[in-house]
């Protein structure tokens, strides 16, 4: 699981916004096909000979967009399978594209036990905001030991807030999802489900919205967790995998907090970071929603890397409102 740590993220604007005039001028200064081959993009972008022939017949503006590269497979092997070398490669190729929009490159490292966000349990969800786990089968994993010094829940509001200061809801969650009215059946009938949903925006991080769990799953998992209490005790322990199928992401977080009520030795509670699966259509919905309220996400290329080795662990891809231009 990966969460963006402020202390372990390198993010900065790589080049300023450029006009298409400059791009067109550059394209016209050399033969169309030669330009694409010289830049080294066409061979990666074009799938076959016919596609490349179509490229040759484009006008200058369309041609510049066609050679916009959105994925850097080169970073998965060889000399570019190093986060910094990969970043340099992407910077150079982005600059050579002469794009009309800005793009950030970001290196995000995997968490370690000493990462500032290591106290967050990651909860992957589908497009309906239901918990599905990392592999889609409902299993949730926490990869580090949870070390407890005292079997006592945190009571200081300042300490509670400090525990989740880096685990915050996203802009979309606060500005869009928080305004949706969702009513769920309170299985216990004691009003605590509504209370939990009402405070969800304050106690979880990431992209998420309120959704209703399946009644049977809620009774079997959340209600059971409340009745059985803590699974952690004084000392260090591995946390077992748990199954969240049938629960919303928000209610899965409640189950986790019932199971792990005591802070760790660093004085941090178990927090929840909710996120939609990488290929979820919810990603596009979130982007559209942010554009509608004039808060578009930034164009960026994210490089995920293992902290211990600096090795890139997934193909870097350009995302953002302008990333649909060019190759897919």
C-alpha cells in the first residue's frame, strides 16, 4: 500500500506553461516523421505501421498531440528502473514535447514502519464506495507491527487530532462527497450509525463518500467487532488480515477502529486511508466533479518507488484533465 508522505514525496513543477505556437514552430522546423522519430516518441506511441502513416498525414497541432506520451514503460527495467533516473527521463521527454499545459512529476515511496503515515490502514474501494480490498476479494492487510504500551484509548483531543494530521480527506471528499445526503438503515437502531457517518469526514483520509453496507455483513462484522472489542494487547503484534466484503469503505474503517482502539508506542491511533481502485471509473468521475467546480486536479506523472532500493515498482503514467491528449 502506498500513501503519499510529505516527507517522502518529491514534487515540483518541471516546466512552465508553453503556448502551442512554439510547439507548432518546432514541429514545422523538421520533416513530420523525422521529428517524431528524432524525439523518440512515435515508436513508443504508435501501435503499428498504419497508425504511424496516419500520424504522418496530421496537421502540425494534431501531430504534436499525437506524440504526447502518457506512460513510461522504460522505468520498469534497466538503467531507468531507478526513481531519480526515471524522473530525469520523464522530465527530458516532457520538455521535448513542448506541451501547452504544465505537468508535475512526483516520486511517491512505499511506506516503512517509520513513515509519518504508517499508522493508517489502507482501505481500497470499488466505484460504489464499497470495500473490496487490495485484490478485490475483501481482504485487508496492515503490513507493520502494532506496538501498544498501554491498553487505554486515547482521550486527549489534541493527541487525537495530531494522530490524523497527515491522514486528511481529499478536496473532492470535502467539497463534493460531503454534500451528498445518504441515509442508511441503522441495524442497531441506536443512532450510532448516523453519528459515525456524520463524523466520517473528520476521522478518515483519502477519496471516499458515505455508502450503505449490506445489513448481514454489518451485523456479522461491525457489530461483532464492537461486541468482541480489541484484538490488540500490550506489546508488539502482527495484525491479522480481515475481510470487509459487504461493508462500505467508511464502515470498514469503523470495524478496524473497534478492533484496534489503543494507540501505538508513537502515540498514534490506527487511522483509515480510503481510496478507489486504480482502474475504477470513480477516478474519472472525481476528475469531472473537480473540473465542474473550477478545482481541476493537476496534470502529473507519478513515479511509485520502493524506499529501500529506490526501484520503480509500477509504470509511471500521466494523469490529469489534459492527459487524454495523445497516447492512451
